[in-house]
C-alpha cells in the first residue's frame, strides 16, 4: 500500500531500522505508521520519530504510545510538550502504561508542577534511572552539602541534572567551591553549570574572565553562569577576540 513516503523517506527509515524488512506490512507496519500519523501529522515527522526510536515499529502502539499519550493529556500535561517529547525522546512512550502512571505519581510526590515544562523532563529522568541509581544520585548531592529541600528544588527546576555523571557533578562542584567567590546557593540557582565540561568550558572561561576583570577590561559583575551558557563562537567574539593579547592563548578555538 502506498503510504505517501518519498524514496528518500523510505531509505531513511530502512537505514535506521533494517529489520523492518522482516515485519508484516499489513499487520505491523501499516497499523503503527497510521497511528503515528494521527499523532504527529506528516510523513517527515514520522521519519524523524522512527529514526529516533526503531522500537516504534516493534511495539503495539495501541497498548503503549496511545494510552501513554492519553494519560499524559488527562494528567494536564501540555500537548505541545507531549509532542516535543515524542520527537526528542520517543522511547519514553514505549513504556508500559502502568509504568508511565507510576512515574507520574513519583514525579507528583517529588513536588513537580504538572503545568511546568519540566514535568515531562522529570518523568523522563526517573524513567532512565533505577531506584537504586536514584538513591546513589541523592547521596552525591547530599555530599555537596545540599539539603533534601535543595535537592528537590533542583529536581523540579532542572531534572536533567540527575542524569549527569557523578564524576562531572563532583568535579564542577569542587572547582566552584574552591574558588571562594561563589555562595553555596550558586549551583542551586544555576544547576545547568553541572552539565558543562570542567576542562573545556568552565575552567578556561573562568580563567579568561578573571583575567579580564583584574585588568578592568570587563564588568566585575559578569556572571560565570551566563558566560558558560554562551556558545564557543559567541564567547570567542565577546571575550577573546577583543583581548587576544591578554587571553588569546587560554582559549581553545573552534575547529569549524
């Protein structure tokens, strides 16, 4: 049956999911693609989803994706957030519905707001971790001196922090703490700092900014958190190229 896919679409799908050639077109592929199209709307969108999660054509979507989406909607989760998550993290929707319900209940118990854009990310974070790994991650944050309320605050505002490696979290936290320039609440207010590479981003940018501040070349109030958010190219243009003599040797220039 012609589903309206271009040759390029078909090639992309088969390349991402070569085992699809062994599936029944009428009993497995067609029903799954029809259900996907009802949700995402276009063939190009279907291709994007299938390239991100080959398992969709291996699952009975009437027993996984559809009830999970309906449950999310009934739970008050914004439809645009559901669709965005389907594109970016499609595997989440292949969970058993009872597993999804249990995850939503846990996120509720942790105090996340269903109206927040972070709610779906909180679900995904918990789905990626065993309870044992969750407890281990709590121990890491406690070792930083964070209280239980601090930990829950960060989980609700930036749940992806809980997916970062213990090593990265400890390295960045130790570096920030040892500088003596930042209040203990700095990482609580800027948890995204824990996602950055210490050696390739946090440390060199800190060094560059401190040199520029010491020479009164930039404002003393320049925030490390906002500076670390900049792309390499933006950081280069704003803080390196105008001061190549002072700091040019400290910055690793982008190769492309």
